[in-house]
């Protein structure tokens, strides 16, 4: 099994030499819309975390915490995220991650699914060829909020969420507890 860790400002300053050898990859929170994460939407420890991961030879990837009502809408969130990602330094993991867990989004609505899809499409279109989109979510979120494998956008195009790999959130330190997988996605 491959083991990765999710780090953000909530973790504070980390002892990266102690993490090296215990994590195969690091996903570091880079941004969240500024209207939820003032003043500018940038995780204040992102640079420190990616530097620590890089120094420990742990591949790292950035993630954006998606918000239904985020500044700039679905596409604007991604534009701000991408600007910060490349400004901070080239990720060493092939994935660029969209964290989809906004508990303030309306549950299981067409518009919620459309906004997530629009963000994913914008992210995919923004990436150099060597990078891939990855969705980060959990069954507690994906099933009640998204609850579907695909969505029709306003222009009639269909977006299938299963097109992108899913990193399943698993909030425990107990290796005997298996992650709960979403029924869809």
C-alpha cells in the first residue's frame, strides 16, 4: 500500500526528517478561495511544507480546497490556484489535486455537480502534459453531496467524474481500519 499525507497550516511546522521514510508522497494545501481563507486564499505554510517534502525526497503535490461559493466561481478558483502553484515551484508528484469536501455546498444538486465539474475541467485544461488531475474526497462527502458519477453541463456536454482518479480521505492513524469508499465516483 502506498502511504501519503495531507498537510496544511492546521498541522503547523513539521519535522520533515522524521516524516521521510514514513510517507511515499505529500499532498500540501496550497489554496482555498480568499472569501473563505483571508486575506489572499494562500495556505501560509505551503512553501514551508513543499520545501520540507522536497528536502526529504518525498514527492509533493499541491491541492486546492474547493468551495461552492468560492471567489471567482468554479473557474476563478482554479486560476488563482494555478497561479500560486507555479509561483511556488514545480510539483514533484504528477498529480495536481482538487479537494472536494465543502460541507456548505448544497447537497446532491445539479448545480453542485456542475460547479465541481467546471472546476475539474478548468484544472485539467490548465495543466502541462506531465501532470494529471486527482480528486480528493471521502465517502461521507461524495455520496451525499455529489451522489452521481456524471453530470450534464449547461452547454449539454457530459462530464464523467470517474475520468479522474480518486484519493479517498481516511482520517485515522489505525492501519487496521480500511477507508470507506464512495458508492459512486
